[in-house]
């Protein structure tokens, strides 16, 4: 009996997350063919963003850090290189590895994408009063922390205290959920 109520609650939660994802991507225009009315797709823009904020970056770094398929990253980098947005050159540390960097045209594109993104998000936030904006930002922090930091911290805690299970409903998972809730409440 408990399993059915857990499954029903989970299905409801899954539907809520998916609904929010559709709302958010539509609100920010992420599902448009080109991001922010630019000439770049979301994936291309994300790679440009990463390259604008890194030094000595390789395709392997992007694959690992963005959790993307290596073939997809390779094809995207080739397309960006063809458009003269990125350049590849052998690493000074290891000539077998190519570093990827933005060209001058790529830096201009990154700055333009950043400006467009700030403008779009700013317009969205301006529609809210200060309290609502603060609540939205807090909620986003809660989501981010719960989905990343808390999970890693709790997994480390569970291993260090010989509590290996972070399955939903386990004591370790409940403890970590309580920590996450208490940390971000109010």
C-alpha cells in the first residue's frame, strides 16, 4: 500500500518538475531554434559561455564538465570553428591535446550573448516586486543546492559514516533532505 502512494506521489512530482521545465524554457525562449534571437543554438551558446570563462580548455573538459556526448561536442566545435568562433591549437603542456579557445569574433559573440541573456532575465525579473524576485532567487538556490551540492555532500557523509544508502526513503536520504530544507528555509 505504501508503495502505491509513494509511486503516486513520485509521479505527481515528476509531472510538476516537467511542467515547470516546460514553463521555464518557454518563458526564457530556450526552445526557440536560436537562443536569444541570436545565430546560436542553446548548445552552441553554452559552449561559447564556457570557453569565455575558462583558460586552457579542451574538448574533453567540456564533455566532462557539461556531461555531453563527445561526438556532439566535437561536431559543435567543428561548426563553431568553421564560423570562426573558436580555434584549436596544440596544448603547450601536451602537444597531443588540442586546447579550444574563442577567437576575437567568438569573444564578441560571447559578449553579445551575455548582454542578450542579462537583458532577457532582467526583463523577466522587473515584472516582479523585490520580495517576489528574492523568493524566486531563493527557490532557484534551493533547487540548485538540493540537486548538486547536497547530493554530493550527503553521499560523502553516507560513505564516511558507513550509511551507504541514499535511496528515497532511506535514513541517509531523509537526513540529507532535512539538511537541505533547513539550510534553505526562509
